[in-house]
C-alpha cells in the first residue's frame, strides 16, 4: 500500500472512493450491502477488501485501523421528534458508523449526506457525540456544497461533514461559479455540452450487451457485466404518445410546455409545482441532480438537451411549439450520459441490471466533488498543515 489508507462505509459503487483514489488514497475496506453496487465497486477497486453485507454484521475485531473514513449512513428522517431515544432503530446505522470510528480511530472522517442533513436528528446525534462521546477529539466542520462549484457538470447539493483530530479542516474553496466575476480565478460551471456533447445522439441499442464475457462472478453470484463506455449508451422505447410529449419540451422547459391535451390527468389537475417533470436539460448549463430514476422523464429534467423548434408549426395545438424532429433528440439521457454527468471516468466498469446500475449512478457522490474534498484534507494528513 502506497497511498493513505482509508475505509469507505456505505460505499455504493464507489463514486466517493473514485475521487479519493485519484488523490492518492488507498481503500483497505469498503462496506456495501447492495450486491450489484458492491460488485461494481469490486470491479473497479478490487474485490479483496469489499464486504458485501450489512454494516451491522461486520465484527469489530475485523475493522482495520485507517487514517481516513469516508461515507455516511443514509439519513432516515427529518421528524421534529429530536433524538430522544438512542435505541430508536433509525439511529442504528449511526451507531454503526461510530463503532467504526472508535475501532479504526481515523485522523479524519468525511460524511456525505442530503442537503437537509443539518436539520436532522442524526446530525444532532453527531454534535452530541462531539460534545461528550466518541467524537470528542474531533473538530467538525460542515456545509452544503454544490458539485457544480467543484467542476462537475451537475447542480447537486450535498451536506459534507469533515471531522478531524489533526486540526480543524475547512471546506474546500469552490473552483467554479455560475457567473464568475471579472478577474476572478473561478472558472464557469461546466455544462452538459462539455460532458455529453460528443456522444452519438442515437444510441444503437435498448439493452446492455449480453454474452459470456458479460457475466461476472461476485461472492458466488453471477451478475451481468462488466459494462463500460458505449455499452451503457442505451436508449429506451417510449410510446408514440410519450415521443409526442417530448417533442414539445424546449431546453429548460418541462411539462408546462405541453399542449393541455397532451398533459396527463394528474398534471392537468396540478397546475403548479413539480416544474422539473418532463423537463429538458440545456446544453450550456449543468444538469439537474441525477437521481436513481433518471431514465424516467417524468422524474426530472432528464430529456436530452438537443432541441430546435420546427420551422412550420402545423400540429394543431394552439400556442405550443413543437421541435423539429431532424434537429431535436427526443429521448432521455442514457446511463452512459448520466455516469459522465456524475463525473465517473468513461472507462469505469459497471455491474448489474439496467435498473441496478441506474441506482448506483444516481446514489453516487460525483468524483469531482470527492476529489475536491480529498485534496483539501490531504495536506493535513501529510503533515503539511500544522495542527491549530
Ligand atoms: C448514498 S449511497 C452511497 C454512495 C457512495 N458513497 C458513492 O459515492 O457511490 C448509500 C449506500 O448505503 C448502502 N447501505 C444502506 N444501508 C446499509 C447497511 N446497513 N449496510 C451496508 N450498506 C448499506 C446503500 O445500499 C447505498 O448504496
């Protein structure tokens, strides 16, 4: 091992690990109970250190010492009940997390969670552990960071908590901005054009490739994969009615651009809100947050950004503007495009079914955001920043 030894808890397919590995960290243990996600992780970072199971089942004596722990438990809830009962099952995963911190005794840990995390009882629990519990030796800093501010072509806001017992570590400074001020060293946000503009508009297939070389044994189970690059550039087979709908949505638009008659009953009944539904991205802006069901246009602004209005509007829907079929791409983004928007390297290897891989992509921390955090904590671990 040459890098800085780290543990990734709730590792998923390894989006966060990817960013840390690129900055010279070396994973010596990863825990993830979704078997397909763990298999993807293993295909990219090695199988020898992956525990594909429930974190609660990892015996404490098997937890190695590590200099860094990354990854945070999924947040269970945002009720106002507070954190009165430590035996509440919602707290179970956080107790597991603290068990790992106690056993591995890392110098630094990094938690990623939803943007509202600081309003959650789980966050209160962290603070109380810092006051007089397992985390009493750690300085905690936290903030909501937007991946777009760190060179990722996606607006994705996440709470990051950095715990350090080798000196307080502030959040990394943004490297990008929506509109950098004149003379600023910040670069403009990266855009959809930057990351998916080069890809074929018309994917060849609706399915992941099959064949003997596309089956992988992981922990005694055979899974589809590995898949990489254009293997994942797969289209869907929308109904004619859906295609007709897509054609009326301009870049940045959504369900409100559809002629009333083409709107589904529930949209007709809900004239406001859920503006992203059936939305289309913009070439010159970052994507919206990639979620686990990005392949469903009704889930967000996931239509391909290419769209030009038809020169003649003779569709019979007054007031609506239809796209030119020859200059528009009426489909959702592909798995490959979503993986690039999430900042995975193009040769990242994926294991699982289409739905499993989409979940892995949507759940991940974009590697660019992880890299920025890794780069921020690295000098502390190298002893280049004296403890305060
Ligand atoms: C937000 S995702 C993590 C994403 C990951 N950090 C990345 O960048 O790719 C949270 C993960 O926690 C896993 N998970 C939830 N409960 C778990 C448990 N009890 N034991 C192990 N993994 C668990 C989920 O399967 C999911 O993949």
